[in-house]
C-alpha cells in the first residue's frame, strides 16, 4: 500500500509538472501553430494548430524572400556575437581582478556592481541616447554593440568572480613556479578551468542581446541597421496585423537562440551547478 501511494504521488507530481510546462509553453506553441496557417485561417480559426490538410509552409518562404528581413537577421547576429565577445572578454579580466586582488578599491567596485544591478534600465535610456548623440554613434551597430556589452557586464563580472573564487590560488602558484607570469597563468590555467562559467555568461549575453528591443528601438532609426526584433514590426501595420507572417518571422528569429542553447547546454548546466560544489 505504501509503495502504491508513493507511485501515485510521484505520478501526480509528474502530471502537475507537465501541466505547468504546457501552460508556460502555450505561447510558443501558439506562435508555431499560427506560423503554419494561412492569413485567413489565422483570423478565423481558434485551434492551436491547423488541420493536417490546411498546413501552409508558404509563410516561411515569403518571410525569407524579404531581403530586409535577412538583413535584420544578419544585424542581430553581428551585434549579438560582437557584444557577447566584448562582455565576456572584459568580464573575465575584471572578475579575475576582483577575485584575486584585495583592497578597499576592489570592495567598492564589487558593491558598485551590485548597486548597478538594482537600477532599472529605463532610468539610463535617455542619458544613453543623449551621450550617443553627442558622440555621433547613435544609429550605428557599433553603438548598439557597446550598449549591449556594457549592460551585461555587471552580471557577467559577478558570475565569473564566483568561478574564479572556486579555483585554488595554489594552481596559479604552481604555474608561476614553472615560469609563467600571473597573466600567462590566467590565460593558460584559469580560463580553461573556468570554461563552464565563461559559457554561462556567454549564453546570458548572447540571448539578452538577441532578444533586446527597447534600446534598439531608441538607438536605431535606419531600416538597413534594424535588428530582427525591429524588423518584425514590418508585419504590424496601422490597421492590420498579418499574424501568419509575424509568427513565421518570430519562429525564424527563435531558431538561432535555440540552436545556440542546445550547443552550449552542457556548459550551461555545469556552470549553474558548479557553485554548489566546493572546489
């Protein structure tokens, strides 16, 4: 009887988890189903997916035939990859510094990072726009890259500091005894050991840059420089929304992040669980 109750309780728990997963995935399933409908079916039917005989793949072909949409995809890719590389490179150096060096300046820097995490991003949008306009880098991909890279730095530095803290300093001492400088031991020893942490912050930076909309809307005005999230607006007209094309474009825009997460999933799990194990 006890075993039966345990099995029933486990089954109920799994059923509840599946229900919650379905509810959270419902918007994504609706987006996917709408992308497979014709424009008329998207407005006239309430089913999640089209009937087997009504599946329409022409939405994806029509979206990809739009040259500006391809340009938007390329702009998002360039901005996301460049900002991710910049934020990880700077955060690894800063995280190592606050992890290994002690003093009031480094303590104040850590506290400042924590305070920056508490500030809502809406407070800095107008100052950033005015600064960019004064420097002449608004409406440029370079300005957007700088904005995305700096906005992710506080979180990335905090994450990497925790990883570097878990690496014993004796490992570096052994490398320096063998003739490495401290910077050389950092590059050759610490960074390879901290690969899960680097992958974690890289995933965070890439997904954040790829999905960001508000700052891109403020800083970018030219059609040829718009990112994918701005490019999806072309399917939203003043008096009409083409839900089929909009959903197809959103599905295409989601594919790169899904592929990136699947590729780096192993490192992400290692990175999120490494802090739970004392090194």
